C-alpha cells in the first residue's frame, strides 16, 4: 500500500471518465472527473500533470468547446474543493513539496533520456515498450477520431511535464493503461491485415516476453529463490518487503536491556519513513515507544519532538557523539531472513544527555528524498 497505488487508480479512473465524455457521455460526468482528480491530489500531487495534460488536450483540439460548459467548471470546482486541505497544508508549511522535488532532483538526477529509457524497463522488455509507442501513435496519429487526439495530447503533455521537471520515471505509470489500450487497438488492426499463420504467433511471443516480469513485480517466488535473483531485477523494492518485524525486535531488545531510568521518555529515531513505520506497526506489541523520523512526511507529524534519550537506527553515531553525553553502540541491524531490507547493516545505538537544542537537532535531522 503506497500513495502510488492510490494515485494510479484515481488517475486511471479519471482518464476513463474523460474518455467517456469525449465519446459522448453526458456533460454531468465532469463532476466525477473533478472528484477523482481532487481525491488524487490528496494522495499524490503528480496528478496535476494529468490536469495540465487534459487542459492542453482540450485547448489544442476541437474539444475546446468544453471550456465554455458550466458542467466542466463544476468539475474544476469539485477538484479544487477536494484538494483544498492539502493545498492549505502545503501553503501553511512553506510548500515542502517544492523542497522535496529539489532534493529528489539533486540526489537522483534523471535526464530526459534516462526517464524514457526507464519506461522500457518498467513496462516490459518487448511488449510494454511496443504498446507504449503504439499508444502514442494511435492517439496522436492521423485520424478522423477527434476525441482520440485530445487524449493523446493529454498524455503527451503529462509526460512533457515530467521530462521538464526531472520527475521520477515511475510518475508516468498512471498513463500506461491509456497508452496500452491505444497500442493494443493499433496492434490488433495491424495484425488483422496479416493472414499468414506465422503472424498468429506474434501475440503469443509478445505475451511470453512478459513472463520474466512476473517475479519482478508479483510475490510468486519463495524468499530463498528471490534472494538469488535480486541483482538481476530492474528495481530493489523487494528489499523493503522483508525484515521489518525482525528490525523492530532488535530495537526492542535494546530497549529492554536498558535500566528503567534510561528508558524514561525514550523514543526510536530512524532516518527512513519505512523504518519508522515498522517501529510504529510492530513496536507496541514489543513494548517499544513510538518512532520519530525526520524523513519526508514523518518530519511533520511532530513539530518539536523530544530527542533525549533515543534508540537510533540508520544514522551514523559520530554526529550524535557531538550532541550527546552518552552514545552506546549495539552493532548493526542484522538480517534474519533470506532478504535483508535497506536498513540491514545500518548502525543501531542508544544515546542520552542531549547537549544542544532539540529544535536545532530536529532541524538538522529533517530530510527529503
């Protein structure tokens, strides 16, 4: 469960309704489009690229007549009302989304070519890229179907936004259903003109080419077998589906080894929101205190947390020695399963006796990526 899952569902759902409107559905359907987009903004602001794309698609085609329709603007108003909480929160907190974007570009710069190349890796070795390219050709190619061009421009502009802003490659994922659909129709029409029996093998070959993607994205392999394939997979997300309960157990062991006086006011500080989530999920049953983290959204859940004493996971101990009287190391996070998560091997230590301002330290611990 990630914001990505919600984002892709709501983006795809709104695209389906926009397509229905362009092909003749009643004007009142703009209201559900606005609601879907507004809810999507509560999950992930990248859906704004789709908003810009739809507006561009309408302006650049004969569908621009919708811009004078009151039902269209009712949908816009619905999206704005749904999105108001997140927009107000961003405004009152100094627009951290902009800080996040800047940090993301600095830490993981993505060139336009790299962005496009990653689409091939994410969509599949053969069939996926063919369907993506076919989708653009189908939607933007010469045709008497004006609605098709509107959708094509919407997708193209959304991709353009990500290319221009250095967006992460997976941001384009919500456009795949629309592009795959267009590419599939184009492929069907092209293959229908070929009568030789060998052409019937093409769809089968394309489907077979996708089989290797299954263990990369679906949990079908036992952990022991998956561990030997991780280096050959196009991403490392599987690491973060293992080992969290063991990590919480190790933190709990440190906690319970401390005398009662050293546990008073104790918190668990992590450098990663995933680790903080693991502590908060598994920790209560293990007797752990709540987690605190300066990573991304976790940094805003507490404006000025108490930072003395701490069990620390993920940060290097040297920086804490300059700020605390006592730093006691407990080795690194151990791997108890065949696959270790991203915290495996990271330092695990206890510190007490903060010598600086908690507010200053908290400001230094906050980071976005």
